[in-house]
């Protein structure tokens, strides 16, 4: 069997209806557009919502520079969060990476990165590598004698 011999199942693909090709073809004269009017003349504006306020005008305006400024849509970064209290289980001088936390089942998924937050107490000297840190988390890690390193996304 060659790629040129591959065909869809019988009845799967339907030929499109060719309209406006004469009366005997079955789709002639008005070609399925009915009688007069805006829709018969192909002049309906994109986004026109007949009698309703169009969607583009119903939505509130977002002010600012770009989508990055609003943390929405395709620019949004979703971090998985870990509190410093959860890192107490590791021994001194351990290098804590997102992969280690995933392996040890502290987190289930990494999403776009790891962010360490400052809830809980930390007494161990750890080298923590994450994509982001809260200010309180950074202070607690450094107060315990460890380091907080930001890794690239």
C-alpha cells in the first residue's frame, strides 16, 4: 500500500454544493440566499450581531501596554507553589530543584515553573533553585544559612 492509494471510507467525504450554477443544477438564481436584503448582497459586517450590541463593544476595555501587563491569555505564567515549611523534610546542604520536588512528590506537576512562598518555618541550610521566590521565602531561606537561586524559565 502506498500513500497515494489511501482513501477515506466510502460515504465519509461529501462533495460541496456548488451554488449559483444555473436553474437545472438545483442551486441557481438566488443560490440559497433567499430574496433581497443585506444578507443576499454579501454586505454583512464581520462581528455584526443584529439588534444586539456587538461583542467587541460589550466587553470592557483593558488599559495598559500589552497582554503581558494584565497576566492574561497566552502570556499568563502558571507557577506551582511550594511553601518553605514543606522544605523542612530535606537534609542540610541539599540542592532543591523543581525536578527533585517532583521526584519526591512534594509537587505533582510543574506547569510553567516553581515559586517558593514564605509560609512555615525553615531551620535547615538548603540551596533552593526555583523560577520565582516571594520576598519572605527568600529571607527565611537566607536566615537559615541557605541560598535562593532563580533559574530561567
